[in-house]
C-alpha cells in the first residue's frame, strides 16, 4: 500500500510531527497525499482542504470514499494511513 499510495509523489511538508504523531503531505501533480500514523493506540486530527474528491487508503491498500473532502477528520493508529486528495492545492491542520 505504501508504494502504490505514494507512487509518483514527492514530499511537500510536515503537517503534524510530535513525539508520537506523524502526518505528512506529499504532492503528485494537481493532487495531494496525506500520510500519517501514531505510536499511540489512536489519535485523530481535523484537516481542511480544497480537494474535489478524497479517498482513504488503509495499510492493505483498500480505498474508501471520504464524504467531505474539504473537512477531513483523520483517524490514526499504528499502521500508516493515506488520504488521496484529488484536485487539491491546499491542506491545513484545523
């Protein structure tokens, strides 16, 4: 899942980086990929984006539609998670 989710993407910025929580932004053309995990059992954060569509990808590569791509509630655990943001130029932590 890691290879396919980030294929063709380049690192853009750190959105969240604490001692236990890690959320990074990658760029792929007009799209963005948010990748994150936590060292705790779970963590959640709110992000705002201007994405037209979004999909969440789990550690096995399964993709799930996101209802509101402009207001993302990302739920993290110890496995990497990915959010594919189509047609996105801005992502910020709320």
